[in-house]
C-alpha cells in the first residue's frame, strides 16, 4: 500500500509545497493537486515538480470539459517531463454547476466524453501516427463543414517521456465507476467507507473489470481521510473537522436531484440524514446541516485515534482494495505532517 495526500492550501501554496517536500522525505508516495474553480493545477504541479525529487504528482482532477483532449494530453506530457516521469493524470467530469456556471460549457454526455478523452490522450502519447480521431464527441481534424477545412492530422511536436501515463478517473455513479474499472489505471472515489464500498460499488466494479484489458493490470484505488494519531479524546474529536466538508458535499455540492454526493450518502444507508442535510444547507442553514451529519459517517471516513485504532482502519481500507492510502495529516503537539506520514509508513509496511 502506498501513501498519498491531497495538497493543502492552508497557509498558502508555497508553504504547503515545502511541507510536501518534508513529507516526501518521510515516505509520502504521491501528492494530489486539486483545481475545482481555484488556481489552475498544472502551474502548481510544475512548481512541485521542481521542488521535489521522488514523490509522484497527480492531478485530482483536471475537469474534462475545461480543456480540449489534446491540451490535456500535452499538459500531462509536459508535467511528466518536468518531474522526470512522476506524473499521474486524474480526470473527472466535475459537475454542471461548475462546468456550466463557471466555464460556460454544456455539461453533456460525461461518460462518452470521458472515454473519448482517455482514448485521445493515449493516442497522443504513443505518437505512432499523426492524430486522427472520429468519435461521437470529438473529431480530429475538425471536418471542413465545421471549420475552415484547413485542419490537418498532427503528432505532438515534443516527444513524451513516457508513451503511457497512469490515468485515474474520479467517479461515483454506477455507470461512471463501471467505465473507470474498464478503461482507467486508477479510481478516485470520495467519502469512501471501506466496509460499505463493496455493497455500493461492487457490481459496477465487477462489470467494468470484466471488460478490462488484462494488460492494464489491477485497478488502483486512492481513498482514506483525515489522519490524527494520539491517545487522548482530543484526537478522536478531530473527526469533527470533517463535518463541514461532508455537509458541503452532501448538502450543497449540486442542486436537488443532481447531487452525486447526496446520492452516495443515500446508497450508504443515510437516506433520511442526506435529505435533512441537503434541505438545511440549501436553505442557508449551514451550521444546522453540519450538525445533522451522523457521527458514524465521520468515524468511517477518517483515521483519527490511537495508533492501534488507526492501524485497524488502515487494514479496513486495504481489505477494500485501496492501493493508495489517502491521508490528510492533522499534527498535534510536537508532531508534524511529516512525522505522521512516517508513522503511517511504519504501519503500512
């Protein structure tokens, strides 16, 4: 099992980046960089590539609607070259509120679009012939009736360091998870409860794996949560820091009937609580929505407690097929994020 973390922006990006360098020395294997609708992540990942030597760097995620497939491929190849082969491309559809609201692009056919973006990226990196692609959503070169008629097949001008980069897909819905298990190298779920993952996603993963190219190897999975290790009650209480995030995602990250995280909470068995959290959040009652998040949900999606307890939680994630334990270190006392990574490294072996 490898250890990964999401880049924290608390205290500013440069401070967070130097903390990653410290965690790298302590045994961190992979750092994910988010984008959402904040700073663009490729700029930040380039900075990380220059600051680190061994840790792998992943986009989590580059939204598929915000760039052309070939630009995604070029960006991935560029960061991979800067990092000397340490880049992981994480892709996702994001959601209609961000894509249509912030980018002004129609949020249509996420499954088909994802599949075609992946196929085009892999063709660009292989550089076997000038790029031609005829899909439902993308046609390269653009046909004359849709442009000037001057487009021509091209190869990427630079030579990618690798002709195959690991592609991860962030997905939650059954069809999207099935697609992920079929075509991706890795899967990025969120709010992952290892003891219930099989019940929620098992059939989708099985269906996708049945169509998977065996040469692609086993599907990697990154999941975990807030990490705090200590014997006092104050350590367990740090789970509460997850409460506002869960309320935001389950309650406010999408409209009614179009909130993937709310649907996930329902599938986990929290149907009544999910409805209550959403109603409160959308009514502007954020504190009440946070209070409605079940304590059990917080416990099952975090790793906060004594070392033995955290080791048991890590074992549960391992049992659920997690290859990259995702941790968000919460140092206490004389601890540092790096020292917590070092402890987890000792636990996972």
